[in-house]
């Protein structure tokens, strides 16, 4: 067993946790930030956090971050304890185990807001994660360079694997090699840089990766254009250039990726010219993914992700959503979920895609299954469907409250307040179909007047004292539990969002994470019959619960637009 592999995995894993949580404090954009001068314009990906969140919002974040990091620390220590047991079995393992424990003790001292501040990373620190070619670079602004250097020095003093020191363009850096990869840590000016490069990297390449040699053109203009197009705030913006990423692997190694792909023994010639061209064509279907904040205040965070699509694909998908009452509105309660779909538009879109693939079939053998799906799609579309299917518009489910349910022991609820809307252009057809399957429905003589009628189904008696159903020209609604008469009627007359979302989701975050936390506490043995120890389950529960303390509600709406798939989310901050 190579103990340095353990150190490396621990460093990377916990660093991801720390900096992933730190990311909730900032975002980028229209005004160029000094950090962006290090990011080359041709980078294939970047996540830029260049403006701290407001202090009143950070005041809410930091206590929760502390609790979350404390939970992850306990999880980490448990995982390390397993490694220590294995190390102790090896010759000389006791000393190795001691060194690992000391290293972990020092590293976990960073896992708090104060620990990060002691390392020179405070609430005003901003950072970028970007690709130097394909290779990831993390650059963070420091409140005090000497604090970061001291923290790295303390970690190194506890590690049996000491950093080597190199110099490039007059600047020193720390590094150690792991096989053909080089893990590099450096400070320059008022920022720290962490990256992984091939150990064969030239000084010129390394100088660029560390930002000692700045790119001639930086990414600020590209980010500014994205922010303007999507109305992102000046806190955070990012993108992944899918076409550029694909081209890096499909063409001959060049530029910044030359040494990396040679070390990785990547040979694009293993693919035929047809395959390379067709894989590039597939990448052009989703040329870019963008993300950023659209609204930031002490009450909520709005985030937008855009999965940009080729024009013809985006135009076809944009025809799929249709009107469903209440879809896209936050109904409150425990959970709501729904979607809209125009079946005829979906059929037309699928037929158009099958026509295109049939007219210009893939020749690459690796895409044979994809091409074979054309025939399968034709067969599926040829299957007759009842006319009622084409009247379908979507559905919306709303769970206001659930009592007595235990996810851990799989105990079903003993009471529930919920409603369901099935939207139809001619809802009477739906009733006629349901009447054939459920005799009680036929006996109710439902009319499309929007009035609630009592629903007597024995299947519902165990979870609800009352149930009602209502019918209108736009759909059928069923509600159970307290207030279900009013609930069933309200579902039918709710406002229709414009433009209608394709998918909509909203939940009570605290109750959700409490449910998950309770489930994690259950002593459920794994397949090998061994149970997770109580301490570990408690730590995982506490991580879930702390997440619920920060966000009161989370809502997500998916829209299909002329640009592609646009996913907007709102995280409502707890008081």
C-alpha cells in the first residue's frame, strides 16, 4: 500500500469539499476582474467567482458552512480510520499511521470558516477555476499571502512526502510528482494557484499555467458577452465549451494539450476519419453550457443554467411545452412536481430527427447503435395510440403535508394532504376512460363544471379522511386530506405561466433534508451484512440537516427556448 496515495486522495477530496462550499460566496461577470487576466480567452471551461456575496447573506451562510464542514470532518476521520487500520498491518505501519494521523489533524484544521481565514481565505476572497487547455487550474485571491504559505508549510511538516521546490521565471513553486502527474502549489502576488500538470511540462508551459506568463488575450470579453446575453449578475458566471473540449480529443494534439495527451497516450488516429467527423457533429448539437446568478439578495439566490443547442434542435424542442394550470408556481407545502407536453409536437419533433438521421446516416461503427435507433423509433411511432393520448397536456402533483412516514424503515404515511392535476384539452375523454377502469368514477357523473365531488375510494381511506375530484375543460384534479374540496377546485383555475415551463419542481428544503437525515440514521445493513457505525451515520445526518438549515425552499423550472434548455432555480434563504 502506498501511503502517499492516501495523502493525495485525502488532500484532493477535502479540498473539493472546502472550496466547493466556499463557492457559495461569490459569482462573476460583466466588469473584468483582475483574476480574469490569468485565464486565456481560448479556455474550454471556466467557473469565475469574482464578486463576494453581500455581508448580510454571508452572515447566514457562514454558520451553516461551519456545521457542514464539521460533519464532513467527522466523515473524513472515519474514512481515514479505516486506512489507519490497513496501514498498521504493514511492516513499519505504526509510524506511517502516526504520520497520516498528524497530517489529517493538520488538514482538518482548515475545515471551518476560521480555519480558512487562518489560511488567508476569507469571505471576500474570490476565485476562478479554468482550463489551461484541458488541465484544471484553481486560482484564489488571498487576504494574506504569508498565511497561505504558512498553512501549506504546516501541512508539509506533517507529511512524510515533502514538497520539492522549483523555480520558473524567477518565481518559486512547490510540487510533488505522482507517477507522470505533477501536483503544483504556488503563490504569486496576492493569489494562490493549485494545478496538476504533466511532470514533463516545459518551463514555458508551467509559467503560463501558474499565471507568471499571462495570456495575450483573456476570457473577460467572453464572460461579459455571456453575462449580458443571460442577464447574469456581477457575482458569478461560467461556461463549458463542449465543441472545443471535443475537438481537443478528436484532432491531433496541439497547443497546451500536446504534452498532456501524449502522456495520456491518447491517439485520435485510433478513430476513423468518419468517426472523428461524426463525433464532432454530435458535439455541435450541444455547443456550450453556461451558468450564472441572475439575482442575489439576503432572501434568495437565483441561478440560471443554459444548455445551448443547435438552432434546429432548439426550435423543435421549444414547441413541446404547453399550458398547464399552476405549473411553474411555487405552491408551498412539502413538494410539488409537474411537466407539460404537447404529444403531437413531440411526435413531429421525433419524426424530424428520425428523418434527418435517415437522410444522413452515421457511418462510424461506434455509433451503430445510435443509427439503429432510427428503425426502433419508426416502429414505436407506428404503434397505434388511443386518441385520448393526444389530448394530454401535462400534470402537476402537490404534496402539502405528510405525517407518519419514515423513509428509513419504509413506513408509509398515515395521513397526507395532496392534490393531482392531469391536464387535458378535452378532459371529458379522460373521465370516460377512467370510468371504464374504476366503476366509482362512472357512478359520480362528473361534469366539466369545476365543482368538487366526493370521491369514495377504499384505497385512500388509510391515508386520508376525505377525497374530492373535480373536472373542467382543461383537466381533472384529485385532492386528498384536509381542505381537499377547495384544493381540487383550485388546481383547475390556477394561473398559467407564460411561457409555460417544460418541467417544474419545488420543495421544502428543511423537511426534505430532515427526511433524508432520518433515513441515514437507520441501521440498514449492507449486502455484506455490515452496518455503518452510528458515529458515521450521525455525521452524514448532520450534514443533511445543516443543508436544510440554510435553504428554506428550492424551486427549479426548466424552459425549452430558442437557445436550448434553460434551467432556472431559486434557493430561498432561511431567516
